[in-house]
C-alpha cells in the first residue's frame, strides 16, 4: 500500500512541479516523498528488508511513466522531427533501428526512471538515518 502511495505522490507532485518549474524538480519531489514516507526498519542480515528497494521502484516507475508520457506527447506533437535528429546525432545513422523515435522515448523514460528511483531511495535512506 505504501508503494502505491509513494508512486502516486511522486507522479502527481512531479507533474505539478514540472508544469511550473524546471525538469529537475522531479528529483527533489521524489527525494522529499521518500524522506517523508520513510519508516524505521529492523536491520537484518538476511530475509525481507526491502523498504529502500520499494522506494526505488516507486520513484523509478513514477518518473518512467511521467517522462516517457511527456516525451511521447511532445514527439507526436512535432511529428518525430526532434527525436529523429537526436537519434541521428547519437547513433550517426537513421537506419540503425526500425523505430528510432521510440528508442529515444524509451531512453528518456529510462533516464527519468533512474533519476526518480535513486532520488526516492536516497530520501528513504536519509529518513531512516534520521529516525535512528
């Protein structure tokens, strides 16, 4: 349940923040949500001990869908011109893959997911350290 709450909070607050502020505010939102929803856990050598991993997954998927959706909508709006040009700059060929614009959308979504995941996990770990 806490995973879904983190996911929705990060997704909605990041969308709201990025509507008015720069793109990197999504990392700050994920960090703050991870910090505020962290909980103290028992340290174990083995077994279930996964709140930082869950925070990572919530942040990863929230920003993956947010940045992937935004990249897809922007790509459709300009007829895939920008994504094709960036793909050509990076890979030096338009014929390297069958759908170059989808590769660039997936790459943007993956980078956003990593930023969100590591930010949420960092916030969660800091919250645990503060609570001890």
